[in-house]
C-alpha cells in the first residue's frame, strides 16, 4: 500500500495514555526526537500499540506548519527542527521540503504568503510544528 | 501495515487536477458517492494516480465533522450521509460511529458538547463533513 | 441544520487569491481580526466568493492550538487572542473554551498534557492558532 501522506517517520512507542475515547501515544523517533500522537483509543487497541511497538508516524503535509525557531508556551506538542532544502511555489500554496537531522525529510504545504513573510529559502533553519491530533500511526 | 486511521473508504479515481504544488483528486466511492482529496502534486506522481486507479480514501476520525442534514453553501467538498450507530463519550471528546448506505462505517471524533448540542443518539440521521485537504489516498 | 463544528466565526471576504487548484481567502471577522482560509479553488467558484461576500469561518475544535501569547515567525496565518473561560479534561484530551474580544467563543481540543504544561486555567490569556488549511467557509 502506497500512501499520499508525505511524512512517514519511523519510531518506537514509549507511552500510551488511554482516555475513554481518545488516547495519546508517545513515540520516540529514530532521530532521537519524541513526538505525541492523539488517536482514537479504538485504534490503539486494534493496532495493539504498547511500549516497544515499532510504528511510523504519518502526517499529511497540509498539517505541518513551520516556525523560524522553537516556539515556547504553545499547546502544539510536536516540534521538529530542520533545514529548508527546497521550495515549490504555486498560485496560492507552497510546498516546502525540510531535511531533518538524523536523516529523513519533511514536506510542509503552507501558504505562499507564509513563505514570503517568513523569508524562507533553501538553507533556512526552521522548526516543523505538528498538532498531535494530526499525527496518525502505522504499525510496522 | 495497519493504520490508526479509522476511515478507509474504497473507490476509484475519476479525475486529477494538477496545480504547481497541490492537486485535487476526484474519487468515486464504491458506495456511489463522489469525494475530493487535496494532496500534494508530488504524491499524485509518486502513486501514479490517474483516472481508473483503485484507491482508498483515508480520513482521520478527528477530521470528520457531523451535521444533522445536508449543508449548502459550504466550502467543505465532501458530504457523506449516514446513520449514527454508536456513541462513546469521554471527558472532553466523543467517538461517533456512522453507518453509510452501501456498507461501511465512519468514525467521527467530535467534542462531547457537539454531541449534546446536536442531540445525537443511535438512529440519528447525520451527514459527515470532510474538508478535502483532510483526505489522504492509498493506492491499492 | 446543526453542525458539530464548534467554531463558526462571522466575517466578510476581503481578498481571494486563486491558484490552479487551491485558493486563499482573506476574511475580515466582525471582531476586526483578519484571517485566511485555504480552500479548493472549486469551492470558491461554487460559493461565488468575492470581495464583500458574507461568510462564516468554520474551524473544527481539534484544529485549534493555543499559545500563551502571540507567536512570531510562524507560518500559521491565524492568531486570535482571547481568555480561557472553561476547561473540560478527559483521560487524554481536554476541551478549552476561549472567549474572544468583540464577542464570541472558541473551543480548542488539545491534549490534557498541553493544558498542564501551559498552566491553563479560567482567566488565562491565550492566543488561538489556526492553520489556514484548517479553515472552511460557509456562505451566509
């Protein structure tokens, strides 16, 4: 199965917190970074997710925001630093490629206005911001 | 690969419109309904999507909104009618199962306040609303 | 017709920028704030959106992040300041109500961990962050 989802980041489950309906899953990425996914509790049961499970974190590029540096005091759980490698600009949107230390690449689809306002160009240091409810998990 | 993504709806690509960065893909669901996915143009190329491609439309349950009837004059491209079959309520969120004509089931994760305000219960007629940028595609 | 979408903010279209497949729509909210929605170009045509169109911006609560103050250098186009009025906490997620100057209320569904880390409580000043691709529009 090939997915249109551009961002597929390998890691290992380090924690599972179950609510009645939703669950938050902590994932230690192979790059060392830790991220959080908010998925349904049912998905956690179906996939048998537990500490030690090998997963891939899946994030649609339209769900990735970019900041020019780390952001403090924000509810967004996931902040992944990297460097812009390429920008493709359309009439309304732009696709920004970000290389992540430890290997791997993220794609962010943001407005072309945001690219201009942030002055993004290849070489720019950025932090990718991803809300935990936008992170899906694949068991591998 | 098992996915945490609750909603995986089989269909066939009926149109692909390419922009510089993004592309919209029309998918005719096996249930007869047509939906639109907004994905990166790169994903369309990588998956080789074209008219006739068999795909599954993937939608995280947190991306599914519910209305008590069809909604006119809204930018949200995808409206799938169905009937509520089950509701699980937590402290903040609720998981609502919706059976769809022609078979299949959708899961929506909405606030428990929304369930109360809409008076949702098993048997309620609803329309699932899904923004096209929240639909990912899997080639099958 | 009732929608589960918690956040429905009235405003007027002030700009439309068309790409090949996507479009960005600037909306001046009745509260004076300006926000941006990224929707399909097709939706813009179908709704006949143009400068002066009366709309409601629709945002699912799972798409609203919160910060403890304004965030600079971020691609997220929409930042709406307000004050926390209520927090409902579940096992994994929390629903946070935010009153907005000029009237109106926003709901954000964020992780309960984020509520704890940010020290949110009724009375806290916050800024709601909403990526433009998460904003849908309804013509009114």
